[in-house]
C-alpha cells in the first residue's frame, strides 16, 4: 500500500532519517558531552551531575574496565533502578565497547540466574538492595567482577552516609548478603581516574544491548540491539518531537526505569542528545516523594505508562502541581485508556499522547502527532523510515480497517534474538518485517489502532473478544481504580471473559459491574465473573501481567 501516513505528518517531520548522522550511540553521547558540558544532565536526591561530570565519570569507568581485561563485545550486566550510578555505568560500558545487559533489580534468583547465564555476562554492576539474590546463585555463574553500589553513593558527604544508613537500617531495604569479591562502584571510579582510556571504534553493526524481553512471563529472550538500531530510533524520535524541544533547556521526569527500553531510548538517549536534564525517580510507587520531586522542577516532559498516569491523577498533591511549562506527555508500554487520557488533559491542560513500540524495535515504531489536541484512541502513525503493514495469518497485507497482526519494518528492528536463530526466524521474515504479535488495523489515513495481543485474545463461541476493549469500558466506572480481563475455560463457549478489579472506595459489587458491562458491551463480551483484589500484578514499568492473573 501507499505510505498514506506521510500525509498526516506534522510540518517539518521528514519521511526518512539519516542514520549516518552518528557512527554509534557513543558518538552521539560524546557529541552531547561536548556541546552541553556545563548543562545539568541527571539529578537525584538533590544531587545534579552536569554533562561534563557524566563524561568524566563514565570515562573513568570505561578506563577501569579496559585495564581489567574487558574487551569489545564482552557483556556487562547492569542491575540498578534510576540512580545516578546507572547512566555512568551505562555510558562507561558502551564507551569501552561492551554489550550492556540490562537486568531488572526486582528479578528473582531464578530469573537473574537464567539471564546472566544466557548472556554469558563477564561482570555486573548491582544495586545493594538486590545483591542477596546474586549471592544465592553466584556459584553457578562465571562472573569475573561484581561491582556493588548503594543508593546514595554519588550524593556526597554527609548525604551519602545518611541516605545509605536510612535505606539499610531504618527502612531495612538491603537484605544481608555475602559477596566477598565484590568491589564498591565508587572505588572503581576512583581507580579509573588514574587508568588510561582508549577510545574503541564502533559502527552501526556492533551490538550495543542484549535487552531481555518476557522475563517475568516466561523464559526471557535477549533482543540483540545494535548501535545502528539505537541511533536510528533515537533520530526517529528526535525528528518526531521536532520543534517542541529546546536544546539545553528541557527537563524530563524519568519515573520509568532506565533499564527498560522505553525509558532507555526516549528519556536517556533522545533527551541526552538535546541536552535535557533527566530527573531520576528512584521509586515511583512512593507517590509522596515522587510528587515532591516533581514540585521542585519546572518540568517540560514526562513519559509513563497508563497505570503511572492513573496513579498520579488520584493524588490531590499532583493536581496542585504547576503544569505551565509542560510540553509533552507521552504514554507507551501498554494501552492508554481513554478515561485516563481525558482526566490527564482536564488536570494538566495538556493531551496525553500515545505511542507504541516493542523491545525488538528499540522501541518506537508508531507515535501520535505531538500536535494532537485530544486523545484519539489510536497508537499513532508510523514514524520516519518505518513501514507498518497489517497482515493475516498467511502474511498477506490486509485492507484498511481489517484486523490482523501489526508488522514493522525499519532500521530500528533488532538484529535478532541472542543466539536463537529459530526464535528469530519466527518473528522476522525474509522481507525484514518484524511480526509484533499484536493485533490491530490501519485507517485510510494511516493511523494504527491496536486491538490486543494475539495471545490475550479470547475466543467466545467463535467470536473474537479483546480484553483491552472490556477494560476500556470498565475503567470508566467511577468506583473502579484499575482492572484487567483474561479468558478462562468454559464448557459451553470454549472461553469466557473474567474480570479482575481493584475498587475505588467501598460498596462496589460484582453484580453491579456485570450489569454495567451489559449496558456497554455486546452479550458475548460481558465478563461471566468478577474477582476483586487489592492490586494487579505488574512488571516494573507498570504493565499489567495478564499471565500471572491466569
């Protein structure tokens, strides 16, 4: 089909980007270090590091790694939340030519062991709060180095000491562990200050990340993302936001963990490229501290997922914040619900713009125009240098309006799954299109509407039922805080929908909810049962894990 979406692009957005603008992610970072040296780059707990300081510290880490036997292509795992140590370790590892393996600090011992073994990690930088899990499996790993860090390590004296003591002894967030060979990360930086750093030649073909996906819902697979993939996606996203950002002036709220691909590319790389300040939120579930931090900064950008925005909206203190400087609110990672988007606009005065991508696409593939005035229910338009097709089970492109699998082609599509050629062949065809596993359709204007995951679709007596549609309806009920829908076996219908609800307040009944659904949904889409719960299982980004509900 003709690339109809190009006609909908905002003025000034190119149809194609030039990936050759930067040789690698490191090339991009070093350009930013030079251009924005005196500008603030990252902040946490009141400590601000400039681009020049990040340059110096990451260079020290890279020098240490090189002097201790790390060579281009070695894998280094990073297992930290949003602390200042993360960008230093990240940039240092990349500058040394290493492949970064991001690890969720909430992983269990089993998940951690599986990922580090699969990646054949040579070393790890780990948050002390998670070190007990590593200690339990370290004998089964071939780690050369363990670099350990505590939450306050870069805050300076006496704040460092105070924060670390409170976290460890008052809040008791650091379980006991025994890792006798571990070296403190701040000591590594001091040693690296006297070591010599040798720049490593990197190209688009070199692998930058093993970004694991599916680790909390099954056996994780490492998406092999090259420097070319990441550079392309950074340039695609930068082109899309266009003139909304002002170099060296923007402030972005970074509540999503930087080890997640959405935050990694959007917050860390895109906004480092334009000299923005990343305000790191260590624990976004601590709403009081989160909102207090937001109050300190005239922020211009915030990214998040539906559950994060929903939780913020329910805090009276959030509603009292000053949103006059805000230019971009970007939602991804899961479907943005209309009720949340409408409340967001009502409270902040700004639209919540939905975007779509996957780990395997670095991640951005489809984004709504930044000039959108109100929520439109679509995930957006294919971004520059990206082609999206809706295909049937046989791989044939479907006409506008027909539901099929969303397939993506572009320079941001991963090389493949790490050492898994069969799994790679299942999702990337000979034509280079990535099969997303998501169901959707495209309008004649080129907008993509996501329906649901193929694996989450419920088949009720031969009819396709999409959990997202039911959740969208239920979320509008005034007494519903959060909800999720799964399919459960049924003798008569094969499957039927089951609804899980976190209520808002008291008094809500299953009978009332089912009656509400009958008023708003066709009969076969109405949940047959309702289960109330205190919270829904989510991954660290806030995406509801339907598999755990099953």
